[in-house]
DNA sequence: CTTGTAAGTAAACGTTTATTTACTTACGTT
DNA sequence: AACGTAAGTAAATAAACGTTTACTTACAAG
C-alpha cells in the first residue's frame, strides 16, 4: 500500500491558511487551494469529506489546537493571578505574532457561523478548550482574589482585548510607528488584571 | 424619469445582512440575494459597481454608520469618565442586541481582509470613526484620570470585551440560562473602567 | 518480483458564480 | 399626450465552483 505523503497534507493546510489570511475565507476555493498546493483536487478529498469538513478540521484541530498549546505553555494554574495572566498574554502575543495565518482563521471563528457553531459543539462535546484557564479562574474566585463572573465573561475580559491588540499589531506591522510592542501588551495586561481583581 | 424604489434598495441591504448573519459572508451570492429580495440581479448593479463595492458600502455606510450613531447617542465627551463609559456600553449593548444582523457583518470587519482594509481606508480618509470617543479619551488622559495609551489600544480595552459579550449574548440567546444580561454588562463595564483608571 | 491496495492525478461533471445584454416599464418634463 | 430617460426585468454569458470519474502510481506484503 502506498503511504500518505504527509508533506502534501501539510502543504494543503498551510496554503489554505495563507489564502484565508491574504484573500479571506470567502475567497478560498478548493480548486484554487489544490492548484496553489500543487495537488489534484481529489487529493484533498482523500482526507476530508467536503469543504465544510476541511474548514472545520483546519479550524478546530490545526488552528485552535496549536493556539491552545502555545497559550498554555509553562502555564501553571496554581500560580499567582497576576503572574498567570501575564504568562498567558505573553504566550499568546508571541505565538500569534509569528503565526499570522493561523490568527486569520482564528478571527473567522467569531464571525463565520460554520466555525462558530463547530467551536461550540467541540467545546461541549469534549470538555472545554483552555480547561487549565478555567481552573485557574475558578481557583482565584474561590480565593476571593478576583470577582466572580460566568466563565465566558471572564474569558471575554481576559482574551478579547489581547486579540484586538494582535489584530492591530498586524495592521501596523509594515508601518514605521509600530504601535503594538511587547511593552504595550504588558502595560495593557496590567490594566486588565487590575480590573479583574476584587 | 422613473424614480428609484427606495423600498427595494432597503430590502436588498436588509436581506443581505440576514443572509450574512445566518449563513455567513462566504455564502452570500448576488444571485441568492437578488432572488431573496425579489429583485433582478441587474437591479443591485444599478447602485453598486460590483460585489465588493456592495459589501464595502453595506459595511461602512449601513452597518458602521448606524452603529456609530447608536453608540454615541446622548454621549457627552466632557462627562465624567465612568459615566461616559457606562453610557457607551449600554448604548452599544442595547443597540446590537436588537440588531443581530448588523452585528454579524460588524464581526466580519475584523476577519475579512476586504472589510478590514475598507475600514482602515475610511478611517484615514475622512477622519476617525467615533471621533467623540477619541476626544473623550484624550480629555481624560490630559486630566490624568486614565493611563495614557495609543488610541487604538484604548479602543481595544474599551470595546472588545463588550463586543465579545454581545457575541455570547447571541450564542446563549435561545438557552434557558441566558448568561449575558444588562446587569452583567454593567458589572463587567465597571471592571474595565477600574482597569483603565490611573 | 509480482500483486493488492490505497494515494494520487488529470480531466470532466453538472451547478452556481458574478456580471451583462437586450428589452420593458414607469414616470417627470415638455 | 407623447417623449426621454433612468429603473427595472428575464435570460444569458463565460468563468469558476465543489465534487467525481476513470485512470495511474508507488509501495508493503506474499
């Protein structure tokens, strides 16, 4: 039996992310993707049932999976609140900065109904993404260090300004001013921490 | 000369927003839109040059314009900082809650390169969106009430958690728990204010 | 070293896409 | 009341779409 060419699989996924980042999800077609990856359209359909299946797998397994892993690297849920949040912010910023293409599809997770629903299904089906962060937050609530909010509200407070800043980082990336630096990220992080504390 | 049928123009825009909200921007086609609006495809091209022109106009003029107007209603840039921010948050939440379809396209503004670039061009070309909020923030910086950040960073801190909460409001809308209430919004708003203060 | 089998390809499938052509309709102006 | 003109339509355009068919290739097992 002829074995799979894993390089081709990876090329397909990477080029898909690149097209999405440069032209948008609405301009990604299977034919364009196949041509850009130097592959027959049929090759994509060996692994994926159809376009939706491909996009959902790319989003959940490739993008969200790697993103979660990077964010949680060396993160200790038992650590001091400020320490923990700073670790999360730096991990996130450093990872996304170097992975613009993944970030682009990540952003579509909030707008595209297909991806948004897939995320919710996945979150319910096999436990929560970012479970250690959930644990970290509950721990700090029970220690009376931060205010008690529903978990999704905590997540909005913790992640959304950061993701917005990453977006702005890329908007400004090729301009001389370069507004979003690691220092700004850390200062903004401190403000968010201060707001969450009791 | 036969006059324009303004009802038809409005129907086209409203149904476009509805399709985008329900099926995603990537599933909006001019033919589907024309059929759903009970109009010939050619009719759409009377007002708009092509699909991109249509989407950008819909996004900038229809969605962002109305959103800005709703957010700034009765907002006084000279008001007390906490008061001002609360007014913005309540205006935003109450407006978006009732305008899910506009909100859907608004969300695509961060992910779709077409809309993202259009927004940046527009922001540079004819002064900033939300200029009164810019003024409000600079005023509070100069009064030494809040920390000094680049304006885009301030905007990220101020708006992005709120928009995330609106997203969650719709995710939970048809479930019994109904997590995102006006009370939660206000509590979260207080946390954001606290974080921004000096 | 043949052979079974899944990986992979090129070309094609019918459908849908964005946009246009050729035509009709409705109405303010003369 | 006829006319000019822009609004509006139905049908058609070529190109691109997602997906499949029919075929070839490469390799592990016998």
